[in-house]
């Protein structure tokens, strides 16, 4: 008989459950089946107000007590103001195009597939990094203390 292991992590500790079948094999799903959700961030229905405006606001996709997930799409306009988030670290993940982030700690060009951490309290603003192209980024606002777990 095949053995499937399901590892559950709670409070930093691992517990392994051994089963004769995978945990995803079930007869019926009852209740709110939308808990597992897939979102196409390139879909036009996810169009934040900042698409063609430097002053626009990213589109908030999800929130919790310690995390907010925003979608930012910008075209050609630089932000005309500086932003300082005193409540959360900001993790910016570039999905398409490129953005230049001016910060009081230096300037960074963020390209497709790259991620940037802006610590809470650091002034910053974004400038377009790709002329004539849409620049798409996911922004995570993290209130808890971030701990890097790999050498980046």
C-alpha cells in the first residue's frame, strides 16, 4: 500500500501524518470552496486606480492583521511624492516591466522577477523603469518582523 505523508507545521514544529491516500483525494467538498483561490493579476478587471496616474493608489487584493497584498500597475508617470510607511515593511515583487525605486538609502532598479525589501520608515518613491510599457508589481505590506532565511 502506498504511503502519503502530510507535514503540518504549527508554532514552528512539524507533525507528519501518514495516510494510505493523498490528503487532496476526497469525495465531496462542503462549505466555502472559494478558500483556495486563483487570481490572474494580468486580467483587466484587476486595474488599480494608479494605472495611468502617478498619484494613484494600488489595488488591495487581500488583507489580514499583519499583511496587506496590493497590486500596482503603472505606465509612464513617476510618483510626484515620497512615501514613508511607518507601520510595515514593504516587499515589492516586479512581475512585468521595470521600476526604479528611489529611497533615502539609495536608488534600485527592479526588473521582472526581482524583489525589493523597503524597511518600515524608509522614504521612497517609484519611477518608471521601462518607457512605454506597463510596469506591474505585487506589494506586500508586512507588519510583523521580517526575518531573511536565505542569503540574498
